[in-house]
C-alpha cells in the first residue's frame, strides 16, 4: 500500500492548503468591507474638490497656475499604484499591462518617462522594466495615509512646476464592485476643465479671491492632486481585498475538488489492492 500512503499524504497536504486559503478568504472579506467603507467615505470630498477645480478651470482668473498651462510633452511622469502583497488574482497583472501599454505609447511619441511606485509589486515591475523610479512608497498597510503619499507625489509635482516634465499620469485599479475591478490611466497634469469634470456646464465662473488668487489657487490645486492620489490608493486597496477574497474562494473550491479526486483515486487503489489480496488467498487455498 505504498501508493495508498502517498495518496493519503497528498490529501493531507491539500487539506492543509484548503484551511489556509479558507482563512485568507475570511480575512480578506473582513478587510474588504472596511476598505470599501473607507473608499466610499473619501469619494464625496474628492468629487467636491474636483467640481471646484473644474469651475476654476472654466473661470478666467488673473493668475494662471503652472498646473493648468499646456506644454508640448517631451518627458512624462507616471504614478503606478499597485499592492504590496500578492495572492489577489490578476489585479496587479492588469494594471501593469495598462502601464506597459502607456509607456509604449509614450515611447512611440518620442517621450521619455519617469515613474513613482506606490506598492511593492509595481516597484519590482518598474525596476525589472528599466524604468527610472524617482520616488517610491511601500508598506502602506490596510489603510492609506496621506502623509506617506505626499512626499513621493510632490517629487513629480515639483518637477512639473520646474518644467522638467510636461505631463503626469496616474495608473491604478478602479473599484466597480466586488466581482469587477478596472485598471485605468488618468492624466493628472496638465489640468483642464474637461479632464476635471465629466459634465461640461458651459457656465462662466467668476470668483473673488481672499487673500489673493495665487495663494488660493496654489493651495486648491495641490489639494486637488493629493485628493486624486489618495482616492486612487483607496480604490486600489478596496479592489485588492475584493480580488483576494475571490481568488482565495476559487482556490478553496479548487482544493476541495482536488481532495475529492484524490479520495476517489485512493479508494480505487485500495479496492484494487484488496481484490488482489483476495485473489491470492483464493489461489493459494485452491493450490493446497
């Protein structure tokens, strides 16, 4: 019964794996609810800042912020948002595929690109791809913290303000529902009213600035960029937990199927061994 013993070992091994994937599924389901609540709580602020910035783009202030000035794109910056951990299905693969396509399009236009990596998986991919990583942040945990994101993002904002880069793109996974997440690329800089607002009102906006237009617009647009990056990270974390829960559920179900197949093989092997022994006993008795 050496074969039967080997099959029993395989069954025990798969059962242990099934226990682990089941536990990870339950943990991901718990974290998913918290991540979704955090993401939904951040959306109203992000949408309000987006509307205000869109109205500002339709206005004609006496001060024009560098973020709203269009330039010929010669060098771009790409902010890549991924997860720190794996075991979440094709989540990172999808967003990194989108990043690869965007970098390829920029290269075809003769545009070089620097990158900011948010998440360990994206950092490893960019290093392997030979893309220059100007700043990075990893180990964000289960909750995004704006103070950890400001530094890396500010690196690209400062380069844009200095004219070293002419466009900034944000790549992340947008949460749609528990079963569906979508990898997207959004242009952060330069800003325009069409990009900041999906609905074009066509109205003319006039504002009275206090203390002055430059101070108000500078702070508003920086907060706008920060809110978009924070929202992207929150969306990505909600997508991560949803994808991990689905992946671990699929792994648990597959482990159950493998166990059933192994038990069937074991029973057939055991029955064959018993039949062989009975045949030998009967043959021996007949010979005597």
